C-alpha cells in the first residue's frame, strides 16, 4: 500500500520507518523544513519506562488548586476561550479517580517496555549515535511526604516487573555524587537502573535519513490544509507546496501523527481525538566542569524537572502549562529553571549562555496515547503521548505499522478500532 504519514517528529518518523520495513510505499508530510523541529526538538531526553505513569491520580486535583495562582508551579492551568481545553480538563479530573490509575499505568508500561526493547534493537542494527546513556534514572525527593507517597507508585511498577528501587539519601549521593551541593535537602529517592537517556532530536533526524535512504519520501515545508473524505474513507490530503501552490496527495492509508495539532485535522471528519497541548520548557547548558555535572539522568520530584547529560551539554526540562497553542516563553519560568540548575550544580554549568525552548506535548486526559484505526476506515492515529513521546516513540511506530499491515501488535494495549 501507499501510506501517507502526517508529521515528522519521533512518532511520525518511527511510523514511516516501520511502515517501510513492512513493505509499504511511504510519504511523510510536514510543514517544517526538516524532521523533529517541534516537540521532538529539545525535550528532557529521558527514556523512562519505570516512570510511565499518568499525571492523573487522586492527589493531583488538590495539587492543582495549590498551584493555580503560582507562576512557577510545576503544572499550571491558564483558562482559554477554547471548549477543547475545558472538555479535556473535565475528562482529566475523571481520570484522577483511584480506580483509573492502575488501568492507565498497565498499557503505558506495556508500550514503554516494548518501545525500549525496539530502540535497543534499532540502535544495534542501524548504528545511530544520539548521546545515549544507559545509567538509569534517579528520582530524588526533598519532601518526606512526597517520598512516602512515591512508594505506592514504585510498588505499582514493581507489580509490573520493573525494578524501581527505593533508595536512601546516602544511596542517592552514591549513585550521583553531583547532587552533593543539595545533600542536606534530600530525604531519599528511587532508582531504575534499566532506564536510559539520549538526544531524541539526533536520533529522529538520523532515523529520517535512514528512512529516506530506504525509499521513504519526505515532503518538508509543506502545509497540511485538510483531509478530504468520501464514503467513509480519506481520499486525499490537501497541502500547500513550498512554492505556494495547492496540491492533493493521495494514498491507500493515512497516519495522523501531528502531536497536539492532530485534533484540528481529524475532528472535521467526525473523529474523536481528546488531545490537548501541555507546554513544556527546556534549558540546555554547556558543561564547563564535567566532574561537577551529573551523568545519571535525574528527576527533581519537588519541581517536576528532569536532567539528562548529552555529551558536553546538560538538558533540563519540565513544567506543564495548559495554556493553548502558544509556544511563547514565560520569562519567569525560564529564570526559575536557571535558578534551580544553579542551586543543584553551581560550578558545573555555563549559566550565562543558556538555550531555552518550549514544546507542546500532545496529552490525553489519561496519558494513554491514541494509536490505531479510526471510524474513517483508512485513517489511523498515532498521537497523545504527552511527556512520553521519546519513551514510547519507536515502539508506537512499530505497532502502528503492524496495525496498518493487518498484523496483531505484540504489546497488550487498547489500540483504537
């Protein structure tokens, strides 16, 4: 079949790669001039299988109330005149019920585990270099109440066979000595040795090049206007070419992997897609003192911020703003990232030359992504991965290719259709 993939982030490129491996003709369309230019550009770079858990849990609504008026809150709700935001928020509150948490964790973990194993195989086969480190993820706590509450989530993960080990303050500092400047504030942590980190941008751009060499056609700088449908099937996608002319691209199947923008494309066809953007920030620092910079990927639980070493740089990322589709940078949030980085690693980084970035994470209320066939018979979704696009990315592309090919994917997951 000819398959048209809409979007060239990690999800779209991985889908294109695996569709080509399955024997299909594949064309990828994206408005940007190259792959991984939006949400896959500069995220936190953690591959966090053992932390594949939903934001929605019984404790979250009270936290949101406390954070509502705080500009530096880990998660912020900025009301918009957009019914999608309010509908998403209501569904999110419903997903916070205690009974929903294990039901959402189960498929998230299954897909994340499958994706990590797929990534390891691709890394070995394709030889892609992306500053990956297999040193695990260390989540440290500065609040005893949060530390105690975290042990329930760690218990869930152990139930699914993941070694999310509770560690003492002393063990936290043994695993990552670079945290010694804040040793007095740490009360404990949990550590997952098998998790990884790596630069998703480098991986995605390299995979796109491999896919192109294998015969995938990429059409960049091409604006997607709408999907055209008739008789319960998509008949084509209307685009504006780089020279400004309108054009229709046709195929046998279509994959919508446009992240937070997917609903805008599929809703007019009557396809439900409860995805809303959660804007995240990142700051990338040059490492000037390698001995004082971390090499283990870290999560500061109190501030909901992650750190990943990428060669001679340190990527810091976090926060979630439900504030519509603007990617504008909030100066206070950027300043807070630098202040926190300086507190943790005062002698390790160049604080005068920081690269800031923001991206729109495509989030479902449950944090379980939407993958599979829609009510429109030849239209598929691969979106809604939230903060776990890198963690689940290559596996999501592989299972999507299975579904398009009429095969049963390996993970136990609630695929659409």
